[in-house]
C-alpha cells in the first residue's frame, strides 16, 4: 500500500491537473514540509490545513486515487442490525462503518483503504464479502457520534454493541457512569451538528414543532409545518440517546431522569431569527419522545389587518375592542391561532394611557408596553390567583390566556362587569358553543349574559402556494362537503400543484377563517334561559346575519386563497 507521502504527492498532481493548484505552489509546499511531518499526517491533510482544497473535493480525489466509490452519509439510514455486524471497538479502530447488506455483500464505509489482512478478518467475522466505499472524515465523525452513542476512548473493547431500544426504556435507576456517558454523547461535535442542523431546517421551513420519536429500529424526526406533521428524517434508533441528551443539555433538563415527563426552555439564534424553544419530554416504550415548540419572537403577527378577517368582521372586532369594559372571547382548538388574535387585538388598542396586564401559560411572545405574567403552579401562580392579584394593580385591560375552570371564569366575568376590558380564550368548536360551555362550567348566567361583548371562533387553513397555483375543478364529494352540489361552471377553483417553493406540498403559509358572534339583548335573554347552542346558532343565523367559519372559508376558496379540502378538514367538528 502506498505511503502517506506518496498519496499526498499524487493528490498534489491531481490538484494541478484540475487547476486547483499551480505546479510551483505544489513544489514549494511539498518542499517546505519535512517528510517526517508528512508521514505523520493523513493523506492530503496538508492541503486541507492550507485551505487549498475542501473536504468534499479531497474525498473525491482520494476516491479516484484509491479506485473506490465515494459516498455521503447525510441521507443514509443505517439499521441497528447492520451496525451490530461489526463490534464498535473494531469499527472505531479502523474508522469504518457498515452500511448495507445485500445478499452476502456488506458495503463498508471507510476513510482510507483497509489492508487485505483487515478485510479478510472482517469478511471472516461477518461471513460476507466486503465492498468498501470511501467517506469523508467529517461524515465518519458524524456517524460515530450518532450511531455509536456511548462515548469513550477508541479501542475500548468492552463497548461491543450499540444501545438497544429495550435498554433505553427499561425502568430503574440510572448509574453515574450512564449519566456521564449520556452527558458526553450529548456534547460530541457530530451530535451537536445534527441537532443544530435540525433546528436550522425547522426554522427555515417555518415549522411550529419538532417531534423526535424513538421506535424499535428508527429515530424519526417530524416537523409540523402549516399545521401538518411530516417526516423529514429517519436515523438509526442507536442515535436516540445522544440526540435526546443533546436537547436535554440545551434545555438544562435532568439527563438521568428518563421515566418522568420534563419541561424546559431553550433560547437560540438561527441566522437572524431569535427563537424560543419549549421542550417537552415523554417516556415511551422505546425511550423518551421529545417535542420542541418553536416560537419566533420576531414573526408573530400582531396586526389584526393581516390575520384574514373579512372587512365586516375586522370592523366589528376593532370597534368592540375599544369598549371600556366587557368580555371578549376567542374560541377554537389548540393551534388555531387564538393567542395570535388576542396579541393582535392588544397591539391594536394599547396606549401609554392604558395599563394592560396579561396572565399566560406560557408567555409565548413578549409584547412591548404590556405587563405579562407567566403562570407558575409551583409558586401557586394560576390563572385565578394571578387574576385576583392583577385586579389590585389598577388595570384597564386584562388578558387571561385561557378560561379553564369556574373560578377563573367567574373572576373574569366579574372583572368585565366592574370597569375592565377582559380578553380570553375558550376551547370550544365554534362561537355559539362558547355560551353554553361557560354555563356548563358552573358560571352563573347572571354573570355571563351582561359581561360578554362578542365571541370570535376561528381555525387556520393552509393557503395555496402562489408559485404553483393552478385552476382545478373539485370532485363532487368535495363540493358536497361544503353544501355545494350545483356550482356554475364559470366559478373557478384553485390548488397548488407542488413546487420547490412550497416543498412539493402545494400550500405555503396559513390564514384564518372566522366567525364573529356579537351579543344583543335577545342573546342575553337566551343565556339567562340556558338556551341550547343550536337555538343560539339558529337565532344568530336568522336574525343577526351570523356567518359561520365554513362560509368564511368558502369565500376564501372562491378568492383562490385556499382549497375546499382545507376548509372541510379544519371545520369538520364545527357546526
């Protein structure tokens, strides 16, 4: 096998032939480095150190010299069963990683050619013929950091096997050595790189959540983009301990605790974006699942004009938000944009002349000019206790993150009746149901009826990607789903075909569809009489011109903003 000096010299010739280096520069460089120094360096390392070639080009040229195929591992998923074909100590000693097994041929990734004796040893041990491929040093470092999660010195013969999925989930005390291994695994450069790349990709694609999900064979990474979960990457299950440890270290969570859920927070900067990450861990049969919620401090839409309200609804919301007292509710399921709507309303009405105080769980975005109080149950700061304290702070406007219980609901209604404008959210399917929900919680009608000003029901629909929008005629089933059995042929519908701009999804971004129920005296009487949600809905449609979310969504379908399928998807549970 050629010496390191011979390979470096031949690499230099290739660099000259490809125009990456002049002959004089090569001669000067090789003449200035003693042979003893060259012999101690890896082939071509001197060119990397001098910045004359990148690692990818160096690996490609080495492949040419060694007559080996070159591979990159960033898209390769290695099964645990394949990894176990070669003991970790042997793999680390020779910087090699088993990749695939096809019939009896094992593809083996190496950073430099192996001598025939080593190849024969591996062939005997695995009972396979060996097909070597060349990878870069950084790819090898990444693979060892991910797939061989337990940290330690190379050549440690005791570390023969990767961590099994069952080992990760078993109940029991975690030893000090295990904690040290997990801490070390979470601090290795390859794992740091993987987690950083995932977070950067999530921020780039506008993901709201990152799911890290362990399985028997795989570690699945999923992003929630525009409300829809999608798989973006699969790693070997053996990468799970190191990846989770890295996240726990960043969130300052207890690495040794693997059997109880934990919550934490990370603040990072990705490019120009400052992100707050809310971290949640949950023990599963295959180990801890981690979910990270991404909150972009700079991206929150705090302008009512850009949230998708119709002109009539927008005028109503702005008018009633200026009322000196009363209760305004925003309803919808988790992830329907309720907090954003409330933030935008506060931003619309805030003034140096007003004392605005919020109590939130958690405080998702920091708003200048507004006093924001986070819920802290460990310190007995709940919605109800915080609300009582806020009322002693001379507030003009109060935002309560959510009405979850009768105590909070009663205090909110009482505050709205005693000269304060109160804004809050409620988990109901639509606006009319919010009225009956308050009564079902145990809040008295004599508090609900006079305090309420309006209820906004909403959902978020994905918007058609403008780069690939095209006209389409929906199926009869889709049209029937919105009660559109007969649509004139001159009415056009649109969809996104799917392109690079939208990640082949056909959608890019989201907007709101809304319904606004404004209280009048008849509705207040219906509340006092404990009328049903259906009766309230019927009256609102017939007498108040109430337009529900589906109708608002349909208007956006006709405007080419979204699709029928989207409106049906998000309003399936609405009446």
